[in-house]
């Protein structure tokens, strides 16, 4: 989208959407600029200076739905401030040093749904007014000095979905305090960074939570005991680099037996005396996240996780994929094991019991081996495979035959050693997305992409064609269903006019960060209405013929090219002026020549090449 | 900060501390340097003995000791003067006693109260909070209307 | 002291002490006014606007010893800010939103002793720099979001005497955290308002504290257990109106046996199952404060408080003084029982076992009886007696004979019914201070103050003389040793010229809030160098004779008098101009006449009564 | 607020992050909108594997995800580029992950570090913290001098 600036006492708001969305952040404003239209609906007004806000402050913006007043030094909100803003739905007051909120501070809006009072110095929830918050869905109260979650009497919780107390001083949860939350169904309660030291027995009895976050709390067993008889969709009990972790044992985790949890994260804790008994209370789980739990292997014979659907084992220190004891988890559909702290060996058939596996992420694992049919034996339902950011992989013909249903294959930043003349990707009839960026592939291999009848999205960024040129005969010609093609940073200096001839359905082409001149654009002459990125190339002059090709596309990024602003290029320059909305990142469309105009923005240059041909002038 | 942009002569705006149950309490800060926030829960002309208020202010002074003077004025003449110690050296009644100049103070909780029925009428109440050096911490002119 | 204003871009600092002490608070200043002299040592600069402070900000004030920058919006303190302030000893940074403090933020001062970082947003003590704080004696950290008292490694604590953590988020104290405090001897540690939930056993072993404040903590027994093997001069464990109190039993207080406490306060808690056993661990105490602990009586037979020196029983609900079972405390020297919630009956001889009592405070107790010899039987060493703010007391001759060593007697705001013609205060040879303010006394009784040979300080405020006049013969004539005499608010309209004739040693006379004219001042003609307060009287014209009397005094307060600013008063007005330093509260010395000058400050009026006698002019 | 009174063109002042043990680290914010604070404990050319830093900044952006890019420049040419994820959706390493735009962030604690000896010389280091939308959270030009 284009960015038009509107001026206000030499400080400029940015228009994101005409007459509707404006950003006025970091401008030191102490009032609304006159140039903001009355029709403004979304206003980002953060990092300004408004010690007192009242009905005159935003009075004329009657259509406001979203107002961000982050860090505006607001001390006082007068009771009539939002009186006329009936549509206001989101109000962000983060990091304002509020001294007091009157009972009617938020009256006016018919349905205020999201309210952020993060770091406003609140010491007690009694600070909150109760009036006119009946439709509140999210309430953000992070980074305050709140020590009790007890909401004020009559505080409406019926519609509350998110209650965020991150980083406060809450250390104890009593039944009295939690009772106000019973009316909210499926609440997401965030107590991350509160170091809970005690929960009154029964405090969460019969309560149903969408999610509960106790991140950084020291005592996992205390939390689990406190949650007896509750139902939690997603329970986050992880630790952090900068908080103490805990040694989890079978006893620590016993509390899980008395509650119902769908998804559990224990990030960054340690396990002590790890055995199948450790997991005795895990039978109700559908998803388990053991990221960075210092695991070198999982015990065999865990019988409680027969029905686990998703398992995350990232950032651990397995040496061999067989050490995860996949047989423990026969129902898994998702397995994520990325960023292993040691080089991971895939082994042979370590995952063969995971017949239902749909998604497998093995990225960032230092894997270096010949791949992948032996390793992925029996994963016939696998749809998504991520092997990106690994060490050199050797690929044979039909290297992924074991996974005939693959739809997504990500090999980005993994050096591929294709050991055969045929395509290693052959016979993946359902493959839709193939990411081969930075794979150091030999793109002169005409057959490289054979046998991929469904491919929609192909990323070849960072791979090099021989001689920096895409010839007429090239591997792309075989993937006629392509919609998105990324050829950024491929060191290209030219593209044959017929190189993309067979690709009729392309809608997104990225050729940025190459050394192309405008003539290469002729390879796209058969395409219409596409998004074309040719930023950071060597485009200077644009011929009428190329201009015709550009004209038929929907969005074009020409930024960071050495554009010529002499009368030789007058047709292009005129076209630019008329087609600004279609151009992306026009701020960085600048003249390289003639020297007098070097660095000037195309949008600031005035075209004037009459019979006298005086040249072009910079208009400030 | 609260005084920024508040030119000397201008008065602070009037605020509503409560308005319900036949009782309306309006107030206005009479401290030239700053405004403060006050609301009274369970507003009613039958004042409950267990009255809760919310009060927010920036402390211009230390409050090792803090006193509240209340003067009730009716038809221009003083009806009642009352002084109530809030923080004393040997009896700091509230947890905020001892806070320092510059600190933000927010109090939500009970206040001592007689639990009485307010007779109908319109009253002016002058309230003044001051510390051990008689320096003003907050000051208000309030109008109480009971109908 | 006089108050001279110095101007700075139309904002004025106030000079408190010439060339040395200045107040510039609440002026919206964003830099140091040029008019502040380089010699300034004490600078109060609070409530201004200094987002960044650096070496140029206070650079030229090389002699600064005290700098108060409360609530100046300081975000950044550059590392060279105080580089040249070698003398700086006290730095107040309360309520500034500090983003970061560099390691060298406080370098420069040779001996920074007091530092306040109250409400500066600190979340961890790691925020504190360690450099150049070796001489720190007081560190105020209240109202932050600190959750651990662990000081940074290498933080100097050798000289630390006050460490104030009021109103933070500290809920647990571990041995690791407290170990950094062992080096500080006799530290005052304030944890008021932190709701301590746990103390690691041994955390305070062998630590010696000057004072420890755990006010507002929920669990007294937990605190006492945590303090095992510590020595505490003064331990404050009270509660507040707005925090939960606790029911203290014998078991709750058992921990006291394992530690050494000199002075203990349990303000506002309840006792349950109160018996002599409750106090089994109180034997080491020298001072005990049971203010507002809902006591109706104390048990008899407490044997552990034989050596208690000071007992405070204020704000309880005794009906009879005998209910305090004074015999339990035979060594008491100080007993305070004021503000009792019920009318207190003094009984007969209830305190007779307290032979060593020196100080007795029975103020604000609704006491109404004939007093005091029976009630105070056997208190022959009593030096200080406070019976102020009680209901009518009947007094007989020598009403305080039981306490012949009284030095201070306070009867303020207690209506006294003197039932005999002789003085009820007779034969108190050591009485130095007598407060009879607002006692509704009959001051026509010539003998009222007989037999007080040592009286230095007499307060008669709010008592009325017959006809609003002090005649030549008056009870004051008998107290010839008086130094301070308070006759404020006595409804006086005149004083006989000879009324104070015998009082040669007076040094402080307060006649404010009467209806005196200047002629009454002639009663002071024999006095020199006194402090004289005649504020809020009816003084208009001041004759040369009275002016001579004023001239010989050291300080005079003439504020709130209807001063005449016509040429009739020219001598006084001229004298004022020349004697400003001697005058108190000159801001409120204003003209009442002539009408043209009504309300003008004397200091703003220019005197000009030459031969033409045009009048006086207001000088703005 | 931090940018108030900071006219557009002016650069932020250089700061010392540490200076001891033969190592000096100077830095300067390259974010036009704000400065930030950084200090490195146990400054030494023998970098310990357990390195602690103190870091303070106002968050201009949400940091649901946060990444650090480090580029090492010697004699004008890039020697090393390194990207380090700090907060990720599925691995929020630090307790401050998830903080919001406008919040103050102070971190004191360990940073991942290789534990190496820094060869003698003078290095330019460009540091950039950015979030999930590649919006800059903090940016610094640092000069590391090891002698
Ligand atoms: Cu500001």
C-alpha cells in the first residue's frame, strides 16, 4: 500500500488506509492534528504527550473503533473523555502513569471489548472502574504491582476471554479471589512471571479454562495441586533462562491425575529419575511440549500416552531419533523435534510406529546423512516435512517415496547433494509447497522438479543458475501449476524471454536482490495481474514495451533500483506518477541519474520534458 | 506533572465522587498544585458504617503523619469541625502511612464512619489532608446533596 | 525566616537560606534557573521536568550536598552527571521513571550517604549500580516491584543503616538473599507492606538489626520462626485498617523464645485465648506496644514481664484502669494508654504497683471523674502526666499531691472543674511545663497558678479572661520563672500595661488569634529579644512607642492584622521595610486601609510621604 | 518520552558497556527514536561462558517474538553475521518474552555465550533487536577494543 503523509505543525501522521487508519506515534504531539480526518476509525497515537484526556481530546473522531494511547504520559482520564465514541472497541492505555480512574472513565462506548492497562501503576484491582465494561473480552493488566487477582465486586466477567496478569506480584490464589472468575467460560488466564507460592485447595474446582499460563512459577507440583478438579485446554508451566527451573519427578507431576488438561508445556524444566512412571498422570493429554527439558532419551514402555496427538521435543540433546522411543506414542499426528543441542542421527525406521503422523519438523538439527526413505519408513500419511537448516543431505532418486502424501517440504538452508541425474522429489503427487531456498542446488539440472503435478509454491531463493542466467530450457518449465515463484538473491543478471513460458498460473513472482535490467521483465509478458517484486536490481531505463508489461500487473516493487530520471525515461516517470497506488515502497524508488537528481525520490520529481527538453526538476 | 499545562488561576474541574440512592457528592480540588481522585462506593443517604472509598493522589509531601480536617458548612456558617488522625507516629492506622513525597498513593478500602442517615439538604464540606508539618497533602471543596 | 523570591523566566525559586538553600519545586522547570547562586548547597528541585540529566544539568553547583529531584520525569542519568559534585551526600530520585542506571551513574561524590530510589520502577536490585556507593547509609527502595532483597554482588553494605523496601513485592526471604546483610551492623530493615509468605530457616541467624518492620504481613508466627537466633532492637509486626489482622495465640508467639527482641509492636492484631501463657516468650522484652489489639483486659499472673520498662495499651477497650493488671509489670517506667475505645474509669490505686513509673499518658480516654490523688496513689516518681482530651475532671486542692515529682502536666482540651478557691496545682515544685489550653478555666482566680516555683512553659490557649481583658492583678503574676507563655485564642481585646510586670524571663509570647490592638503590646515593654506572635489580631496603627517595643524583640509575627498603609502609619511601614528579616510570614502582612491598597502586601508597598504627602503607592 | 527534546539529526551519546580486564565495549544507539542502557558484568577479554548483562529499554514494539542480529565488522568488511532467536512463539527463552509495546524492559541476567578469548584488536559490532514483524526494538553500533 502507498503511504501518504499528512502534515501537522511539521509533525506527520502516517496514513495506513485512506480516511480510516492513521499512525501518529512518537511525534511528541500534545493534541490531535487538525489534518486527521473526522472519519478516522483506527488511530495509533502512542508515545505522545497527553497528561489529561477529556471530551475535547478526541471529541471529533466519532467513528473511532481502535485507539492506541501507549505511553502518552496520561495521568488523568476525565469522566466524559469517551462520551461520544460509541463505536470504540479497543483502548490501549499501556505505560501511562494513571493516578485515578473515575467510575465513569470508560463510559460512552457501546461495546468496549479490549482494554489494555499494562504498566499503569495499578496496585489493586479496585483501581478498575466497573461501569460500562459489560462487553469486555480482553483485559491486559501486565507489569503492574497487583498482588491479588480479586476483581472488584460487580465487575462484569460474563464475556471475558483474556485476563492477563503477566509480571505482577501475585503469589497466592485463594478461593475468594478465584470465585469471581467462575462466570467466565473458557477464560485464558495469564499469570506468567508471578512466582505463585500458594494456591488454596479448591480454588479452581470445576473451573474451565481456555488456557492457563503459570510460566516462571517455581513450584510445578504446587500449581498442579492447586488446579485439582479444573479443566484446562492449554496449560503452560514452563520455565525460562532467567528464572529457576525445577526437577520434575513422578511425585511433582502427580497432581495432573486430578485435573483435565488437553495440552501441557513443561519447557525448560529438568526431569529427575525419568522413567515411564514419571508420566503416570499424562493419560488425558492430547498435546505435550517438552522443549528444552534436557532430555537425552525418553524411557520405553510409557503406556499412558497411547492417545497423544502432538509431541514437541525441540531443543533437547538426543543423539539418535530412536531415543525418543516413538513406539510410546502410536497416535501421534504431529512431531516437532527441532533445534536439538547435538547433531541428530535419524537412524533407520525410528518413527515407523507413527503411522498416523501428518507433520514432522526436524529442522535446525545438524542432520548430515543420505536421506530419506529409510529414515522415514512407514510414514505414509505424512503431509508436512521440515528438514530446513540442517547440514548437507544426500538425496537419491525419489528420496521421499516413503511419504507419498507430502504436501509441504521445507529444505531451506540445507545443502542438498543430489546424487542422481533424476529428480529426488519425483512422485510426490500432492506436493504443493517446496522450499529449496539456499540449498546450493544445481539448477542446470532440467529434471530437478519433475513429477510434481500439484506444486503451487516454489522457493529457490539463494540458489544460483549457471552464468547468472535463466535459459529458455530450465527446470521450472516442468512445474506448470506454479502460483508463487521466489527467485530472490539468485545472482541473476538475465532471464531468457521464454524462460517462464509454460507457467500460466503465476500470481506472485519475486526477483528481488539480483542484477537484472528491465529487459528481463519481458519474460513475464504473458502474465497479468501478478505481484512482481524486482526490488534491488539494476533497473535503470524502462522501455515502452516493458512498461506495457508492468502496466498489466497489480502490484510492483521497484525500490532500490538505479532508476534514470532523465528525459530518456520520461514515459516511465510519467507512468509512475499516475500509478503510485500500484507501486510498493515508493519511499525507496529513487533516481540514480542524472547526477543532479541522484538520491531524489521519484515521487518528488516533477516531469517536464517539452519541446525545449530542459530536463526534470526536483520538487521539494 | 499533574500541574503541567494548568495555568495558575484556572480551577480544577469538579468531579463526582458518587451519585445514587438520593445522595450526590461533588468535589473540587482546592490545592493549586494538583487534582486528586475520589469515589465513594455504596452511595446512599443511609450511610453504611462499612463505607468504602477509592482515592488516588500524588503525594506532594511525606506522610509519616497524616490528618484529615473536615468542616461542614450549611447556609454559609460552620456547623461542624472535625479532625481525624489517619497516620500517627505511634498509630499508623493505614498501610500507606510512611509513604514519601512524590509517591503515587492509591487507596481502596474502608473508612471510619459513623453509619448515619444524612438529613435532606445541601451541604458544603471542606476537606483538608495535611501532614506532621501542616503541609497540605490534598484539599477539597465538596458539595453534598441529599434528597 | 524571610522569604525572598528569585526570578527565572517568570518562575520563582524560594530562598530558604541565603546563598545556600533553595526550593524550586512544582515550577515546571526544565533546567536550572540562572539566578540560583553557584554556592547553593541544598536544592529542592522536585516536580519539574528533566527527562535526561547529565554533567551540564547541575554542573555549576559544585557545593551541592543535598539534591531532591523527586518526580522530575527523569528517564536517564548520564554517567558523568554528578562528576563534579564531590560534596553530594543526599540524592533523592523518588518517582522518576528510570529506564537504566549505568555502572557509573553515581560516581563523583566523595561520600554519597543517602539515596532514595522510591517508585522508580525497579524490578530487581540488579538495577542498582555498585560503583561509588561505599559510604551509603540509607537506601530507600519503597514502592517498586522488587521481589527479592538480594543485593548485587559487591554491593557495599558496611555502612548501611537503613534499607527500606516498603511496599514492594517481596514474599520470600532466603538465606542467600539475607546473607548480603550480615556485614551491616544494626541495620534498620523495612519490609512493611510486603506480605511475607515464607522465610528460609536460618535466614536471619546471628544477624543483629536496629529495627525490623514486617508491618502488614499476614503471618506473625511465620515471621517469628524465620527470625530464630537473631537480635532485633525494635520489631514491628503490626497490622493496619486495610490489611488483614491475625488472631495471636500462645503458639503464634512461641517464636519469640528463640530470638532477642528489645521492643515489640503488635498493633491492630487480635489475641485469642488470652492468658498469662500467651506471653510466655515475652521475658526478654523491654518495651511492648499493644495498641489497638482489641483488649478488654489483661490476664493477671503474667510472670514473664517483670522487667518490662515500657507498655503501650492505647486504642483498646478497657473499662477500668485496673483491667490492665498493672501488678504484672512492676518495673514499668512508661505507660501509655490513650485513645481507649470506651470511657475509661481510673479506679482507685490501679497503678499503685508501678512505683517506678516516670511517664503516664491517659489522654483521649473520655475520663470523667474527680481526680487525681486516689487514682494516682503511689506514683511518687511520676514526671510526666498527660490527661489531655478527656471529659470534665473535678480538681480539689493539691489534686496532684500523689505525684510530687511531676515535671510535665498536660490537661489540654479537658474541661477542668476546680472545686476549691486554692490552686489545684499547688505544691508541684518541679513542674516545668503546664498545658491548660482549652480547659475552660476561670482565669479570674488569682491563686490558680500558686505554688509552681519551676514553671517555664505555660499554655493557656483558648481560655477566656473576664471581659476579654487581662487586668493588672492576674494569676500569671505568681509564676515569675515563665519563659514561654501562650495566650492565643483567648478572646482578648486588651491587656493591662502592667499585666506581665513580674515576668522578667519571658522569651516566647504568643498572643495570636485575639482582638488586640497595638496598645496592648505595651504590656511587653520591659521585655527584650523575645519571639512575639500577634498574628490575627486587630492591629492597625502602630505608634512610635509600640514600635520601640517591637524593635527590641528578635522575631515578630504581625500577619493577618488589618494594617493601615496610609501616611499615618509611615513610621511603622518604613520600619517594616528595614526589618524584614525580623518579621515572620511577611507574605500575609497586608494592608487593610486605605481602600486603594486593601489586600496589598506590605512588602510590595512603596513609602513616599514627603511634604506633598501624596500617599503610598503599590509597586508591582 | 525518551525522544523528547532530542532533535531529529542529533546522535545518541556513546555509552560504556564495560571497561576492564583489557576489554572495552562502547556502544551507541542507532535507533533514531530512542536510546537504551547496557552493561556487561565481569568484563574481560577472556569471556566467561557465564556472562551476565544488564539491559534497559522502553519497548517500541510488542515482543511476542524477538531476534538479535549481530554483525562483526573488521577493517570495514563483515567478518561474521549471526542471528540469535531470543523469544519464539514455541520457545520463549526469557521471562520477558510476550511483553508489550510501551512497557519498560529491564533485564539483568545471563546471556548465551561461547566462552572464548577475544583476539586483540578493534572491532565494530552492529547489533539489532527486532520482533516478529522485523520492526526494530533496539539497535546499536558497538566498538570492542581488546588489548
Ligand atoms: Cu514526560
